């Protein structure tokens, strides 16, 4: 392997290591992150609480309606039984009956409204619960996929580090120090290809003499514009 290609191979390894390390860091942030699912759970629980309260109110009103019906039935049975002959008592019973009938009508309307409200809230709670359960399942699947991906990346990184150490061992200490310094200054990219006459790092064309030096590969050549190490990549594509 030529000298410039040895640097370029090291750069490829480092770039791959950088990308995989960044992805592992991203996965570490994503693992356990469930704010969206928790928010959906809270919405589902709030909807269920509202439904429970509505159903409780409906039961209370149904119970009150039942009591009114019982009382009305008793009053009317007494009123029409013939056992009460006193006009004042009969008038009192009539008024009680009228009042209870009015109250029964009011409660029947309220019970119907409560039933419709509970039905609507039940549909809403069911939809929120389904959304939350689906989100929980999707989150669990995603977490499993992230953990599997992280394991694969960590295994790949371990192999890359071994290969990188071997590749770095093929370079002299001074050249490796220069490479590492350039990596720090150039955003992690110290070595780029020369495609035809154009540096792929800065996209500027080099003079023919510089191109020949890179192609000859007798010494490590730097781009006169961006300062990166150049490896000849063949004619421009």
C-alpha cells in the first residue's frame, strides 16, 4: 500500500469510527426516552378519569330517578285507592303527584344527557387508550431495535479499533502526529482524495506540478489550499 493510501485508509477507519461513535451516543440518548409515550398515557388516564366521573354522576341521577318513580307510584296508588276521602289530603296528594311527575321529567332528561355524555367520553377514552397502547408497543419495539443496533455498533467499533491500531502502526510517528493534528484542525478529515486535478476537500483545482507529486506518491503531499493530506483517487468522475 502506498504511503498516501495508507493515510487515506486510516482516515476511512477514523471516519467510520467517528460515525459509529456518534450514532452510539445518539442511541444512548434515545434509550429510555419516553416523554411522548408518558404524555399519551397521562392523556389516556385523564380521559378515563373523566369517564369514571361521568358514569358516577349518571348512576347517581339514575338512582334519584328510581327513587322519584317509587315515590310517585306510592303517591298515586294512595291517591287512587279510595282510602283517602279528605279533600285537603287529596289535594296534597295531587300536588305531590304533580311535583314528582315534573321532577321525574327533569331527571329523565338529565339521565339521557348523562348517558349521551358518558357514551361520548367512553369513545374518547377508548381512542386515547388505544393510541397509548399502540405507542407503548411501538416504543418497546423501538427500544429493542435501538439496543440491538447499539450492540452491533459496539462490536463493529471494537473490530475497527483493532484494525485502526494495526493501520496506525504502519505509519511513522511524525507522520501519525501530523495526521492527528490535521484531524483536530480539519473537522476530523485529514486526508482527502485528489480526483483528477481537484481536491475533494476544498473542491479547488491544483496546478499540474502538484498533481504529479500526488500521483508519484514519493512523499506525502498536502493540498496547497486546504492543507489536507492528498491521496490520488484517479481521474475526475
